[in-house]
């Protein structure tokens, strides 16, 4: 029973490029959450999605950031025109119908040069 | 919004010692979750608490859901080197009909050889 999978594990981008982060939830989980973690800090909620729906995007910056969870395939977090301040670890979590217990992937570490 | 405060922020102990850490909030939580994060990895769920006063164990780990529902404690007995990492408390919040996890800032555990 594979856990939450994220790829790539490490991503390097130059300022102005686009970053695409992928997340495949655990089998049977239909709820996906994205979090951002800066060094020495806790995790900050960004967005909560179910299949084909954004449920809560209150933690996501209004510009340059978008997320989707299509009917088929992984959830995608997309950051356009990246800036140095976007450098962080981005974690995806998934949960079954009971959303209290969220299981996390290994994260994608984004470095913007 | 709801915030979780963890203490201590860091701990330096000898192998074999017991560890205690706590998490407090000014708001009531109906669920408390404790996660551990190893360097370069995603958080792993250790213990979930669902009822005020509940005491739950997972091996050498014991966590308690405070009676006031505004705090939780995590204890580790007879620490070993693999206990090193960052421990986060988390609780679900409901806003606008959607749920997300709020995380504390973490307690960093270091074990001296």
C-alpha cells in the first residue's frame, strides 16, 4: 500500500520560470492538501482539493499560484514566474473520507536561483 | 485565527532520558494530532487524539488530550537515537465549511551520545 507520492523531490528553477509539483494521494484517498514549510518553521496550509474541486484555497497566494486535482492523474501545484521567496519545501497530504488524519508525502524542495 | 504554541522549542537530552513536550491553544480543538518529521522527509503521524482526557500510547510514546481541550502533551520514554527529529502538534480547524490542519512551530529534539 504505497503512501503519498510526490515528485520531483528536488526542483531548481531560475527566477521567472515555472515550477510544477506533483502529488499522488494514497489509494482510496480523495482529499488532497498542500502545505508550505520554510526552514525552521512549521507547515502552513495552502490549499485543500477534492477531485475536480478546490474546496479551500485561503492559504494560497492570489497571484502566480494555482492548484488542481483532475479526475485522472495527480494533483498539481503550479507556481508561475517563481521568485526567490518561493524557495521552500512543499508537502502534499491526503486523507480518506474522514479528513482529520492526514498522511504526508516526502515533499518537494524548491530552490529558486 | 487559531494558533498552536509548542514548548519547548528545542530539547537537548541524553540517550535513555524521558522527554515531555506540550502544545497549547487559546481556542478549543476537538482533535489533536502529533507528527514527527525527520530531516528531509515529510511529517509522519504518531498519535491521534479525539476525546478530552484521552490518553493514548504508541510504543514508547504517550499523548494526552487535555481536559480543557486547549492543550495536549506528548511524552517519550527511554529515548533512543532514532527519536531525533522535530515533533509537531496539529489540530483541524473549520473555516467556511472546509477543514485544514493548523500546526505548531515544532519541538526539535536532539539526543547527545
